[in-house]
C-alpha cells in the first residue's frame, strides 16, 4: 500500500469525507479553503506552491514523519469542524462586525486579516468562521460601516439647532496633508462631539481651497445654516478662508438691495433694516475665532 502524502498534514478537514466526495480543506498557515476530491492532492500542492513556497519545498526535502499515517487518518476523520447551523448563521456576521470595529477603532492595518497569527486566534476561537479577505474588508465592509455611521450623525445633527466646528490642517509622517473637522453640539442637554471629516488635502493650502472644502463638508451633513462658530488656529490661510466666506455670503445677500431702497427717504427705516439684515447674515455665516496657535 502506498504511503499517504505528507501534504495532508498542512491542512485541516472541514467535513467528513470519502474517496469520491468533493470537499474542502483549510490551510493551517493562511486559513484559505481549498477544494479537493477524495485523496487527490493536486489542489493542495498547488496552493502550497503558490502561497507557501517554503512549505512546498519542504515536502520534497524533509523525511516523512513516523506519525504521518496518524495525521492523515485524523485529516479524514475529523468531524469537529462543521459548517454553521441554521440557528448560528448570525454568528459569522457578528464576528465580522467585531473585526471591522477592531480595525477601524484601533486604526489597525487592513493586512491584519492576512496575519497568520490573527487567523490562528480566530481559528482556535471559532473553527467554523470564514475570515474576510483584505479586498472585501477595504471595498465593502469598511465603506458600509462608514455609511452607517454617517447616517447616524446626520440624523443626530438634524435635531440640533446650532453647532460649533473646529478645523485644522495637519500632515502625517509621509507629509500627506489632511483637513480635519470636528463638530460640537447639544442634544437633550448633553454635549455631543463627532468627527465630520478627515479629508485628504492635496495641493497648496490656500484660503480659497479651505473655503471650498468647508462648504462641501457642511453641505454634506445638512448643517449649512446651523454653524454658529468655527474655531481654527491663527494661520493666515485660515483667516483668509473665512473672510472669503463672509464676502461671498455678503455679496449674495446684498445683490439687488440698492434698487429696493431707491424710493425710501426715511434713514431710520434703512438703518433698522440694516441691523436686521446683519443679524440674518450672522445666522448664515459662522463667526470665526482663532486660537493662539501660530501667533508668534
């Protein structure tokens, strides 16, 4: 009788098998599920050759272990690892959501789902769990989580009458610049804080570009008429950005007003209307306050 192939010692069985059945085996190193039929090893060897060349090389250089027969027997008789039962299918989604929270909340690298050690932890804790790929995590799971959080913040902001914002531009170690916007408001007598944006800021940090990004952010969260005050540092580009915002809103607000007062002789009425317009103007344009950074 031919000796069983040592390749089986590098995989876990996921179900009971027979010589004619097609089934799956899970790689001990990366957790990938490989389809095989009976005891045919071609797919297993191909996987090791492509993903784990060192292990593949050892198949031809290492001396077979004395207990290889026992390992092969265990491979084909293991019934402890099964698919999710119908009553436990929500567990897969629950663990996946926990992994997304782990990556997002702790700023973990997306490659953590490819880590052998991390996969081993999940394999020991729940052998039935199937780890999402890095691509699936970055293109679907995290964007989906962002949309859920975005909808919750928009809903919370909708019940607030006024908000205050803080804005700053910073650069990481690779000298990539970002515009950060945080929001502070009160709902049911409780102070609420939220990060509205950490937007990649490309090109020159001009006042015009800051104004443009600011308007896009407040519009996306439906708070254009609710921003009471904005706090920034004392940098000249920040001060210019909100001067430009005031000028833009003032020009839009006063367009055509000269014709409206052409037949009014009472100066007192004009002054009264001017004060009212100024009050309405400050309800549209947020008051800008600079902190003491960049003052020296």
